[in-house]
C-alpha cells in the first residue's frame, strides 16, 4: 500500500513563494515516478511538473521559470518550489504516481491561495 501526503499550501500574496512537499509512504520503484498537478476552481486538473524516467525534470510552460521540482530520495519526497506566485496559480495542488506499479495513486491535495 502506498500513500502520498502533500503539505505546504497556504495563503500567500502575489509575488510570494511557497514550497510544497509530497512524502511517499510505502515503497515505490523510483521517486522519479512522481509528478505534481493542480486544479483551479472551475477548471480541469492539469499537470505542473515531474520527472522523466531518466530523471530529467519537466515543467509546464505555464509555470516555467517560476516553479521548480526537486526530490530527496532519502526521505521519499518530492518538492515543488513556487516563486513569483500569481493569483492564477490559486489551486489545489496534488502529487501523483505517474509510472510503475502504483500508477494513478493521488495524494489528498494541498490548497494554495494567491491573493492580496
């Protein structure tokens, strides 16, 4: 059984920063098999960032230059550093297992609100 737990969301002013964390409990093949998604109010869930199977990071064009993904294999965790936040970044952010035996497992999400 694998569970994903996100944390780090909150209320931040435009231009501010947040760092989201996703910790994996249980055993997955590779921390590279994790990705970040988000769902804004009234919109479909969209992919934000992740890793290729080879370990290279990929960032959605909509957040490129502002968001970065990182990982800590020793802690079975992936992180999403979000800088220069905009009101349109307001969403529930989720991590997901995108490859491997547990593909499709989602975390419960963490709410990010960007507002003055």
